[in-house]
């Protein structure tokens, strides 16, 4: 698997609301703001946004754990 131009990976966590239709929840990105989503297209867009975002300058290396953990 090619990593592209950067060896850095983006870590995301997804919380899903159980029993909902369509799928909905919140996606968390290391060093970023949580984003709520409703439906598979919004989830895919949120993942793509996290993948394309430039790393922030807050010292977070993206290797932290999920929120609250």
C-alpha cells in the first residue's frame, strides 16, 4: 500500500448512534473539531475531509486516544 507524499497517518474515531436509520453519529479527528454526520455520504465526506486536512500546529502528533480515553 502506497502512503502517498507523507508518512503521517490520520487517526479518526467514530461514535455511532445505535439503532438509527440512516446511520448517524460523530467523527473525531486528532487535533480537530468533532463533526456530526447523518448518512453514509456525510460520513464519507467527513473521513475525506480528515484525510485531506493539513496537520494543525498545536503539537498533537495524531497518535492520541479517543476522546475521554
